């Protein structure tokens, strides 16, 4: 079968492939191999600088050759590693053998070849590689995509800060708000969720087969291997890995930071599901129209339809992302004794979880960019909902000690359509100061928005 997006098993590599071009080099198997090579090279160079008699510091030319293997890592290199893996049936060993083959023809490097993967267990390479993948994907793809949504919503919050809108608590008419304030609510929630995603420390460990530096100390028992490993893990790239050091582990890094990261992303996604459903509802009510795109079809039989497909696509992909993220969060911190292999195949789906999230973010951004406010529809709903002023009327009545204020308004308004005239007649009959009557008479559903506009502009 010929390789094509149309026969891809996952829609992320099929139907939606073009939307995730920037994530694929980071989270694909090629991206994973690339990071493994990076980790092996960083460890190898650091060993040469450790002061060991048997491994002198590498020349600048040798260092440049090694760094070029990282910066120039290509699909051909990844395929070459896969070919070696057919024999080894071990993916990390295949990377080691490939790297050693790339040292051929370089006498200085050939002489030091046995220091490639020195004292490392496969998980020293794998956990740091996954950490590098997650850090890069979070910082360069996922967060920027989320930031675009926050920026769009903030712009809408400011633009529509004073545009009144009928609220619907329990789906029923309720005290008015503004379009901008509803967008500001989401901005505030997302900003908090974004901070939590960005604040997660991405950890890495390089401490051997069971986390005790056993092999390291067998070779150089007086060397401070923990301090050395910390330097490799925490030093900025390319000298090190630019991660935070994990002091304690079994064979595998415990993955608690991954659970924290995935939970944080899932919380942001839950907020966005809420947003997608609300916008879908507002489009259904006619509060928003959607800009037309030439050639698009909304229904195979109903020519008039302009469906909110971007918000539906986002909701679906956010659900898929969260299903995966929550499984990853619950599964990965659990490993039998010093390690089992159940995490390995699960970790290969990190890119799938992030892919569905990023795809959803981009669908939401696209959908938000198509929205046009329909102020006529908003005003029409407000004009037929005078019953919402029962709240301010009975509140003013309470201020002046009118007995049974709530009950009087409930009798007049509950479950009923109330006209402005009827409400004004009630106001004029109240035993409250005349100035208060005039203030209530001047009020309309569209003007009863509290501090909504101010709050929206402030976000």
C-alpha cells in the first residue's frame, strides 16, 4: 500500500495532517529518536569533560561533528536506526549502534566509542527524551495555540464589553450580562489554567538501572555521579538538556510531573469544552452569525445551513484529548517494583494526546475568527424579557423594608411574560421614595448589567 494521508490509521496523520505539521517533528517516532540522539551526545560530551584519565576532553572538531548529528538529524537517520532495530529488537540499543557507526572515520571519536551510552540504562535515555519532547511541544506548539484563543477572547471581551445580553441560568431568562463579560469569564479561567501548564517542572533522571548509580560507581567509585548527572540534566541546551533534575527514582522516572502536566492541560481543555458548547448555543440562538466562506456547504440537502462545525470539531477533539490525558495521568505514575514495561507503549501516545488538544485549539481559533455579533437578536431577546427586572425591584423594596417584597414579585412574574407597562404600573404603586421609583422606571433589561462592562474591560 502506498503511504498517503488517506490511508493513515489515525486522522491526526490523515485528514488533519496539514494542521499539525509543527507538532509532528517533535512528537513523532522520528522526533523521539532525535531526542535520544541528543541525550546520548550530551552525556558523551559531558563525560569527556569530567576529568577522567581514560577519556580526555574532546576537540572542537569532534564536538562539532557530534552536535551536527543532533542538529542535522533527518528522516534518513531515523530510518537507518529502524533498520538496526530489526536486528537488535531494542530501540535504544539501535540508537547506540547508529551513533557509534557515525563515529567511524573520526579517529578521536572511534577511540572513545565505548563511552557512548556509558553506565546508562535505556530509561536514562528514554525519560529525558520524553521530557525534551514534552517541554518543546508545550512551549512551542501547545501554549502558543492556547494563547491565540486567550487573545481572541480578550479582544472580544474588550470589544463587546458594554453589549448587553440576556443571561440564561438553567436555560431560563435571568439577570442580563454583557457579551464581553461572558468572554472575560473564560479569559480569566484560561489564564489561570495556562499558568499551571507553564509552571510544571519537566524532570529528567540519569542514575542507572535502579536509580542508585550502581554501574557508575563500579567504574569510578570516588566520583560524584549525582552532581555530574544533575549538571547534564540541568545545564542549558546544547551543553546539557535544560530540564529539572529528578533525584529519586527506580529504573524509571516516576512520571508524577507528567501526570501534573496532563492534568493541567486537561483542566484547560475542560474550560474550552464549556466555551465551545456555550458559543454553539449562542450561534443557535442567533446571537452570533458566522462569516461565510466561498464554496463551503453546510448540509448535503439543506442549502441554507451554516453549521458551527469548528466548535463541534473542537469539542470532539477536546474530549478525545482528555480521555487520553487522564489515562496517561492515572497510568504512568504506577509501575510494578523497580519497573515494568506497561509505560513504554503508553508513552508512545503522548503525541496523540497533544495532537488532539492542539487540533481542538486551532479549530476554536478558526471558529472564533468567523463570529459576527448579531446585536439585533440580542436586543430582541432583552426586549421581551422584562421579567428579569423583578430582581432589582424586589431588592430595592427590601432596602426600604417593604414586607414580602420577594413574594410580591414572584406572584407577578414567576413563569410569566411581563410587559414593560405592567412592570411600570407595579413600580408606581410601591411604598418607596419617589426618586427610587424614577430610577427603577428608567431601568430596562438592556441597562440592568451591573458592573459587567467594567469587569470585561479590566480583564
